[in-house]
């Protein structure tokens, strides 16, 4: 009787684990969808080195450039060039136009959240014209 009870409990625990892992995967997926929707609401890729960003209700064209502090090996654990990557952290910070302040290697995760990809920062920005807004399909969002 005790052995049967143990088997029943272990079966319940296994089922609970499956349910828990399934809900965990669903919540992770919904979190990724929510992040993608939030990113799409404020940023659109125009080309490899240009993105349209909505800052304070106004759309700007932002020119991107690679981080100067990541050129010597962005991922030291993977490339094996740890000394070069560590030297990159000591370089001068650069000014990011979307964030509005100087950034360095420690800010790389914030930059990834803003630009949707690794290794870039905003060099300059300019407001998009009416024609550019229309061509990029952003005009309805401005009036709405």
C-alpha cells in the first residue's frame, strides 16, 4: 500500500512538473512577444545602419555605428582574446543620441534593448519628414 501511494505521488509530481514547464515556456514566449511588440512600437529598421526611433512622440532617423569599445573582441569567453576585450572597457565612452548620454562597455545591454541588436550605438539623429513618415508607414501613427 505504501509503495502504491509513493508511485501515485511521484506520478503527480511528474505531471505537475510538466504543467509547470509548459506554463514557463508559454510565459517566456508571451514575454518575448510583448518585448517584440514594444520594440516595434518605438523602433523600425530602415537599413543595416539606420533605424527610425520614436522619441517623445516624434519619429527620428538614427544613424548607427559599431561600438569602438567592442572592436577588440566583443565576447572574450568565446574568442579567447580576453586581454583585447578588457582593454576595450578602458576606452573613452561615446555619446548615444537616443539615450542622450555617454555610454561605455558597461551599457551594452541597455543599448541592445534600445536598438534590438548587439554592438551598435546611435551617432546622429534627425527628424523624419512627412514624406519619409509616409514611405515608412508611420504616418497613421503620428495622426492617431
